[in-house]
């Protein structure tokens, strides 16, 4: 007798799309840097195309100038940052990032940069590493700057959401990133709620920056306390609902997963293990330029 094998597309098969709730790992470097750290392996692939997120506070120079390649390095400044975050790279950019700004360095074929707080600054931000599809990993590096004054806001009863990248509802933020991404930086009032239409084929990473909330999608629900995150796997479009009793500062990032077999060497991401030697050799010899003074 033949046995019928059900596929995940059968309506009778329930497939969970929301991932586990993950607690950020504390990370402290020196006297001027503290962070909650999230990495792709903590989410069993549900974070793709994100490779890493650090929710950090920096008050003193911590990292020497360093190279990125095969990925994007993104700095998303929160509105309560104090002072400037000095950012320079081998593309010739020398920018003082301010509260609410975003800087996206699409390192791809390779670029070096340095970021450090100005004297007296207290930088509060996300540092995000975003994977690139294989077809973009060797492209020339480029950068996108989104200034806070240019970020539109979706606002309604109980919520205020900065649409830093992409779109929510009728509010459209910046574009120009290597692959389309939505980045929402939102505040929920006490007993507030906010809904976002998650488009077909997009995965989402949902983070409670401060306070707690409940995230739900298509009958699934996850409770997030401060400093925790969860994911939504790519699938059909649906409504992501965020609700809180106490008030919450949250971030949502949504994009198509890359689903590349990648090998990461610190700030460098390559397409496959077999090309590791070539990438490392080219890193040492490539003329990535000099940091501006």
C-alpha cells in the first residue's frame, strides 16, 4: 500500500514560523564598550541574512581600524545617543554619526573602517553584520548614510516607529542597500500595540531593546523581555503584531534570507570553505585605500 507523504504546503500540516526566544550574551571590552551579543548560530539560521547583532554602548575608543569583506557592516544609532560617533573608511568617507543616524558599509570586495566615540560621547546603537549573496560579495565597496532628519515616522495611538529602512504601511524609509531590507526602530506606550505587514519571502528578527512585549504572527506568539530576541522564518505574507503592557523600545529587521553556505573569518565572510585561502591572500594584498585624516 502506498504511503502518502505530506509536504509543508499541505494545509493540514502546521509549520511553526516563529523561532525560540534568545537571550543576548553580555560582552565587555575594556572600560568603554559593553554589549548584548546575538549571532546566527543562536537562532539556527532564522536570523539570515543577519550574521551578528551587537546592542552596544561605547564611551571610549575600543577597536583599531579593521577590514570588512564579503558582507555589510551597519551602524544604527538610537535616538538617545549622546555626542558623535566618528566613522571613517577607505572609501574616503569621514562622518560624525549622530543620534538616529544609520551608516551602511557594503564592504563586499573589501573596505577598512574605524568607528570611535567623540570625546564625552555615549554612543548607544546596534552594530549589525549582514551577509551578502554570492553574486555581490566581490563587488566594489560602497556606503549608504541615512541621517536622522530624513527618517520618516509612523505614528499612531500607542506607538511611534522610525522607518529607518524599507517600508511599513504607507510610510517609506530609505533604500539603496545591496539587498532590500526593512529596519524599524519603534516605541510602544503602556498598553500600546503596533502591526507590521511582513511581505512574502521575508524573514524577520525582532528585538526588545528596553521593556517587554509580545510578538505574534498567524496564531503563534512569543513573549520577549528586555534584552531578548526572536525570529520569523520566511513564508507567506502575514501581520506581525507587537503588544506591551508596560511600554517597550523595539527593533524589527526584515529581509529575504541569503541562504548561502558561508564561512566567516572575523569581519570577513566568504562563499565557501574552498575559497578561504584565496580570500585571505587577497585581503593581505588588496589595495583597499587609506583612512581619511
